[in-house]
């Protein structure tokens, strides 16, 4: 069974809704979550916030956070997840922000992706350096990692 199918079954069983906030994946996570019939029982909404202005306007990410830490940072990822959670009817939110490539810098290399997870009682951030695999591969790996984060969060969540 695929991770989205497992998520769907477990989320429905527990009465959990999910939301996501994406930057570098541009909606790939939302698409993966909604590919299955019945996904409306677990997926509330998704936010694609590619620009800093969109992160501020749609998710409430602080301009100061973006200025001080940049769009590709755990601080921004956390604010994205918290913003998605507070602007939805979901109990679990995940966010993705990164540098899919080409490009990057010594400080923030191509393939670096930051993730945030938010629930009413839990906040988690992490950074993964997938490497300069090419834009498509970095985006797919980021999507798949976010799916795994969601699967773990749903598995650990109490039933609603």
C-alpha cells in the first residue's frame, strides 16, 4: 500500500484532517494527497506559497523571519506549518520550503529543503540536504519526505 493510501486509511479511521503549505514542490504534495478517491475525508486544503509575499499574505509568515533567516530555513518552515494549521480545519499541517535548483549557494546549497510539522500540541522542524540531484528529483524527494512525516504524525495522533 502506498504512503498516501496508508495516510488516507489511518486519517479516516482517526477522523484527522491534513493541510499542507508548499514552496519548492509547487503543489506536488497536495496532488499526491488528493490522487486517491475519498481523499476529501482527510485533506482540507493546500497552500502553494512560492514567493515571500505569498508566505506572508496567505500563511502569516513574519517578514522579519524571512529577512533574518530566509525563505529556506527551519524558522520559515515552522511558521508556514503553523500558518497553514491556523488557516484550515486540519489537525496536522506540514510545510516544505527549499532550493530545488539549479542554483543555491555555499550557505544554502541546491537540494536543501526545510520541513515543518504542526499540530495543536507538537511542533517539529528539520532540514534535509538531498544534494544537487536536479530539480525534478529534489522536488520528488521533498514530496516523499513530507508524506513520510505526515504518515508518522497521523500514526502517532490520537483519534478525534
